[in-house]
C-alpha cells in the first residue's frame, strides 16, 4: 500500500536541488557581505526540519484510522482474555505495516524509520499488544534479515515476513540469560552440514504465532560471545516445543511463550552472517528494536494523555470541569511537555538511523526516556480519571499496565543507562 513511488523520488530530487541552490545563495551572501555568523546559523537551521513529509503524514493517518476502527473495538476483551489479535495482525500485514522498512523487491513497503515510528505511536495509543508484534516483526526480524541475511534467506523468508503472510520472532533471552545475553546456554553444535540445536528460550514475543524464529545460540563456548551464532529456525521443525502462554501484567493480548529445542536440525544455510557473528547480530538488531519500543512507549503515553485531556473537560467537580482546577491543568501541562520531549528523542533516533549514522546512543536515550515518561503519564492519566481510571472501561488502567514492559524488554532501563554512560564517558 505504501510503496515508495516515483513522485517521492522526484520530490526528494527537487528537494536536493533546492538545498544546493540555497547553499549557493548563502555562500554568495557570505562572500559579498562577510556575514559569516548569520550564514552559518542559516545553514544550520535550514537542516533542522521538524515537518513531516506528505507521505509520512499519510502513513500516520492510515495507522491512526486502523487503530480506531480495527483495534479499539475488542481491545478490552482481548486484554482480559489474553487473546492474541490474529485477525488484526493479518489486516495490519495486508496494509504493509509488518514490513514497513523492507525494500519493495522483498515484499516490503520501502518506508523510512520516521514513518515506522509514527505508525508505532498510533497503533500503541490503542493496543500495545498489537504494536509489540508489529515491532518485533519489523525491527528485529525483517530488518535483521534484510541487513544481514543472504539473498537465498531473503527470498525464502524475508518476503513472506515483510508481506505479513508469516510472522517472525526473535529468540535471545533464556532462563539464565536476560540482561547478560552473553551467557547463552542454548547450543548450536556444528555437525557438518547442519547445526544441532538444544536449549530453552524465555519470554518470546510471537512465540506461538510466529512461523520463523531467529535463534541466538552458542556454537563455541570456549570463544564466549564470539562463538555465538544466529540461526533461522522453522517453528514446525521436529524437536521444537512451544511452552504455555505467559499470564502477564500488561500487553496481555501478545503471545509470550518459552520455546524448547531438543535435537533440532538446522541447515547450515540458515545461519545469518559469518560463523560467530550471532552476538553482534543480536546487538545490532536490538539497537534498532529500541527505536520501535521507544515509539511504543510514546504511543502508550500519548494515548493515555489524550484520554485524560478529554475526560478533564467533561468531568465536573465543585461546580466546574476538573480541567479548570489548576492541579489538573498542571498535570496535563507536564504530560504534554514530557510526551513532546519523548517524541523528539524518538524522531531523532529514527532520523539518525535513516541517515546511516550510528544510532546506538540515540536509540537507548529514546527508549530510556520514553519508557520512563510512559510510566509517569499513564499513572497521572489514571489519577485524572479518579475512580473511573481504576476500571477497565476507561482504558487508562490498561495503558498503565502496558507501559511497564517498555522499561524491561529489549534491554531494561538499567541496561540503557549502561549503554548511554559507556558512550558519554568515552567522550
Ligand atoms: C513480555 C515480555 C516479552 C519479551 N519478549 C522477548 C522476545 O521476544 N525475545 C527475547 O529474546 N526476549 C524477550 N523478553 C525478555 C526481555 O528482553 C528480558 O526480560 C530482559 O532483557 C531482562 O532480562 P531478565 O528478565 O532476565 O532480567 P535480569 O537480566 O535478570 O535483570 C533483573 C534486574 O537486574 C538488573 N540488572 C541486570 N544486570 C545489571 C547490571 N549489569 N547493572 C545494573 N542492573 C542490572 C536489570 O535491569 C533488572 O532490573 C521479553 C520479556 C517480557 C517480559
């Protein structure tokens, strides 16, 4: 649906011409009038563009419309019954939201990361159980395969995943290996033309609904994290068992399971990258994944804020709408400010990735901040709703429960602080 088209490339081309003309104009001014400081400021600000493109706005509106019409009805029931949103995910795939950044030649929508962040925010405002599935498929599985998979792997697996015909899962965590992902106990023994996979993975999103797993496993224990491999494993391979669905605090519709491997034969052709590349693969993929989770946290926060804002103008106490009480108005001011700051961090991280720059730091900052404000904003949204915020019909209690996971998965907040502090201390 959202394929990159010729109009877009023409526009981008015209944009570049305008940029060049603008630079020439500024340069000539500089030479003629020696107004260097003003010139440099002008150049700098020319490149601070906070406006979304028409295409990005179209994606945002389409995601918003989908969330309201397809996700809102039934979201409370799905949460209560822990029902996986299979139908909704199928439709999401048909609209191109499951392979958003994948090149159209592999069945994707060919969009930028900013568009992905915009869509993630809109979907997460209504149903974070759907957006986590979308995030894993887009940023961990599809992106990982497109960036590091070989042509055969892309043809065989990526195309179906990007079209949403199949769903993928990313299997790194284990009972004894969470934040310390180097302690992989799952083994992928080299048996010549195949690997023999044994072990257990924990907390796997899309664990039951996925057809293809990207599994991180240890091949050479003596080499530590340099002995780890990443393998594509088909869920229906003999020896794969899916454990019971986890009974969770939030994102209860999402499909979280343990996955057990017993003597599973994985063809060598299914290894991603060189022998021993698995740990680097996992870290690279997770850095991008954090932008998706940051956007999820942002969406949960902005969904709760929009509900609280509306409610504050309707609910009356002491003869007036509660928004007229300064205590409530100031809460709304803080929520709006924090959300805006989180949005800027998310967009900066997405932009950095789209520019081909190193986005590890900006992704961690965005995830750390957005997940923290998701906690605070959803908590305040419940407070603004008073007793009504404590019951399911008003949605904000679910958003409060959903917000918590964004501080835990794809690297806890403590792990994000490790990543950020290491970078800032290096100078
Ligand atoms: C709903 C859900 C879905 C998930 N989906 C997936 C998935 O699809 N694929 C996947 O592979 N994993 C998934 N996970 C796993 C998730 O990524 C891990 O739970 C997370 O990385 C934390 O690992 P852990 O639970 O083992 O906690 P631990 O690593 O045991 O951490 C416990 C606490 O100690 C802190 N801690 C640990 N080490 C340090 C340190 N060096 N310094 C300071 N503090 C530290 C942590 O921050 C945390 O607060 C999911 C988890 C959940 C709950």
